[in-house]
C-alpha cells in the first residue's frame, strides 16, 4: 500500500493526467477537500489513503491492459 502525501498524489495525477475534480470524483471526496489536502490544510485520512490506493490500482490495471492490448486497439481505429 502506498502511503500518499502531497508529492506522491501530484506524481499520480501527472502520470494519469488527472485533475483535482477527477480525484474527487474517483474517491468520493469534494474537490474542495482534495484541494485542502493538497495545500496541507487537511490530513490524508486513513479512508482517503485507502481510496487513493484503490484509485491508483484501478488506473494502473487499465493502463497495463491497454499497453498489453495496444496492437488490438490500434486495429480498431
């Protein structure tokens, strides 16, 4: 399990081209809360840590799936 902090969350967001609204939607938190966490005004709660890890796992699985099947997808275009 990844222990998220602001820097790690920012790296994740950059890697998967996510905005704060995307993180909020995927975790069930408000964009305002995610913004406060990223500004150090709120803590990374255990629940937020769990939801960020689930989000990261889902995004990683999708990315790996697309990479493994890139040739098949390119034939569809």
